[in-house]
C-alpha cells in the first residue's frame, strides 16, 4: 500500500471529527469526505448501511460547493479489513480513501 497523498497536518485535522461521526452512526457505517482539510459529514443512504455505504448525492454536491474534495472517509463498524469493493471504488474516484475500523480504533488508507 502506498503512502497517503494528503499532507500530514491535514490528515490529522479531519480524523477526530470522523471518529465522532463513526461512533454516532454505529452500528451503521459512517460516510464523509475531506474538504479543504476538514471532515465533511455525509449521510449514508445505502440499503444495508451496517455493511456498506453510499454517500447521499445532495451531500456530495454540497461538499463540492464547499471546496476541494480531497478524500473519501467511511467506517467499518465490525472492524473488517479493506474490501475489494473499497479498493475498486477508490480507484474509480481517483481519491485517497480512509477507513476507520471502529472496534480496533485504527485507520486504514487506500490510495488510487
């Protein structure tokens, strides 16, 4: 796995808010974006929100209007590793992805 493309200070800035969001959404997956170095909460509209995520298109559009989307963030409430689906979607977005494993309290990074 390659190192993240985001600058170190920005990478740290969004994480506490993303963790709070993950804890609040548990047992569902939380979803968000990094916009201009800050965490931007999004609604997960997936039919099976405990096992997958789909960012609400309205939230994505609002994030685009707020600034540069730099990364995709979501949680894994069950602590599962990065999935093949995550890797493929990351490649399609051409953005770094951060996955927060809730039970392990660990961050996983996927680069496109």
